[in-house]
C-alpha cells in the first residue's frame, strides 16, 4: 500500500491516552508522523509518548479537557507553537453512553451536555482551528472516530447516538466545503471495541439481558467477539495517507460485520 504523505506530518490525536486513540497515535507514529497526543490523564499520555519515542518516533503530550469550550482552540494553538502546523487531525476523544446509561424519560441533562460537548462540539471547534492553515497549505486530513451508533440508535444512550449521528453530518459538510482545496474529511464508524468505555457498556448490557459475559462477548459481532483498537488504526492510517487522496466525505464501518450498509 502506498502510505506516503504521512512521514514528517504533524498529527494531533485527541483521546490518545488509551483505547482507539492510543492505537491510532502509535500507528501514525510508525508511519513517521510527529504525533501530538491529548487527553486529561497525564499518566496515560506519558506512557504512550514513551512507547512512541522508544520506537524512534516523535511525540509530545498535551493535557486538555475538551468539554470546556475554550480548550480546542487553545490546544491547537499550543500544538502548533510547539510542533508546527497540524496536518492531520484525529477527532477521537469521546464520552460513551456507558458512563450514564438511561432511557430518555430519565436522561440526565448534564450528561447530555457533556456528551454533546466532547463528541460533537469539540470536533467542530478543533476542525475550525486547524482548517485555515490546511486550506492555506492546500493539504490536510481530518479523521473523526464516529461509531456504529452513527448508523442506528443506542439503547439508553440518546446523547451518544445523537452526537455520533451529528458528527457525520458535520464532517460531510466540512468535506463539501474543502474538497477542492486539498483537504479530505472522513469518519470511521467502529463497532464494539475492547476499551474502558466499551467494557462498561458490555457489563451494563450483559446484566440487562441476563447473559453471562462470555456469551455476551461472543454475540457482539457476526465475525465473533469484539474488535481491538488495533483493528481500527489501519483504516485511520490509510485515510491519512496520499493513497486516500480521492476519498472525502465518507464514513467507513469497521465493525465485524455488525452493520452491512
Ligand atoms: P476510551 O478507552 O474510554 O478512551 C476515550 C479517550 O477519550 C480517552 O483517552 C479519554 O482520556 C478521552 N476523553 C474522554 N473525555 C475527554 C475530555 N473531556 N477531554 C479530553 N479527552 C477526553 O474509549 P475508546 O473506546 O477508545 O473511544 C475512543 C473513540 O471511539 C470515542 O469517540 C468513542 O465514542 C469511539 N468509539 C468507541 C467504540 C468502542 O466500542 N470502544 C465504538 C465506537 C466508537 P481522558 O479520560 O484521560 O480525558
């Protein structure tokens, strides 16, 4: 595969301390990207920076709480000051339904606001912050980790499904606005991936359905079981590369066959 176009580029990966973001950051660094990692948990970021540097890559950690409205612009400014212009933005940080699952009639308003802030408003503000430079340089990649719940509802997860449906519309619109300017904008829609977020959702659903965990795990996808973060990273690397230069405004399911459309 022609994965040129990543070497030496500055990639900002949000939620890079663990799970899917961590795997994407490590994979991009493996292709020669200089990777800015952000999240709230310093210790997790430091561990990933260590792994990337140990493998000969370049990486810097930036602590940032993306639920706060001024943070995305401030984060991009800080990254650009320290590492140079952002060429690849990976909107990965997210709040899962598993943190506070409830039917709509009992839904928690504060949790609604938090989910929308991190899953939808932060990608909007981060994209706004990186786009002027990308347009000027006539090169950029914006990747957003949406969800299979961008395709269907999420039981007891109204804020999650709404924010993940919304981010698809946002990214398709940015793609339309930037298609002729060397910038591509795409989403990945993962199915259930082993992570802190999804482990909690698994426990909630297994209990709700009266299944033991082994059976519940097995039934997660038609292929069988859950994905791991490293199943998602290659698609992100591909979409960031020159090989994907004619792909924009798309959303790809990486979901073990859970949704086939
Ligand atoms: P995870 O392991 O819980 O990681 C979530 C990441 O987001 C962490 O690094 C977390 O870091 C960061 N984050 C959360 N709230 C934040 C905030 N307020 N400010 C900044 N960073 C924040 O979950 P994951 O499964 O890898 O999820 C990554 C993305 O994939 C999310 O967008 C999620 O919706 C999506 N996704 C996951 C699955 C799945 O099954 N796992 C399926 C579909 C889509 P801190 O807590 O340190 O801030």
